[in-house]
C-alpha cells in the first residue's frame, strides 16, 4: 500500500487470510483498502474481529479510520487510543489520536500527541507529513499563548 500498489496489497492480504483467517494485520489492511460501500457492514466486520482480538492495534486503528471517515471523532479517538496502548511507538497511531483529539477541541492534549508522533516518526516510517504536523503544532502553541 505504501508503494501505491493496492491491487498487489489486496492479493497478498487475501493470501495471508487463506493461511490464517484471523490474522489481524491482513483483516485490517484488507478492510481498509476494500471497505464495503455500506460502512455499517465494515464497522460490523471490524467489531466482530475485535470481539475476538480486542487488543489488536491494527483492527482498532482500522476502526478508528472508519469512524474518522464519518466524522465520528469521539469513537475514532477511543479506537486510536486503544491502538496506541497496544503499540505505543507507532507514529501513525499517535498522529491519528492527535487528529481526533484536535477535532474534539482538546488542543493541549492533541499537541502532546502530535509531538510524540513526530518523535516516533524519527525511528520508523510514518504515513503523515512531518512538516504539516510541525505546522499544526506551531499553530496550537500560538493559540495557547494568546
């Protein structure tokens, strides 16, 4: 997916699921790429998988992204927090948690998570643009100083 090859990613995720239908990474990845047109169905599938694997960071992150797509910020924040707790060093989990907190008008807390996302992105790949995150951090800090 990061290489811009969604067809190949779908093929590989499906191959993994043939071997292990419960693989959280493959399920989350496949649902993230090929989300059913009816997002309620995708939400139901993710929640079903989470019932079996509640601590899966990948499944919680996928569910958070689904909620984020529907502007369901409080639910997204909860899912991103669960993903972060399960994998605290993942920069994308930290970033999406920050974004959801930002939309919930939790400026101080979102700034903390944006900063942590930037720190985490120094040691592993991240899907977000660090320059944009730094700009958002400056804006939040300037707003706090007013």
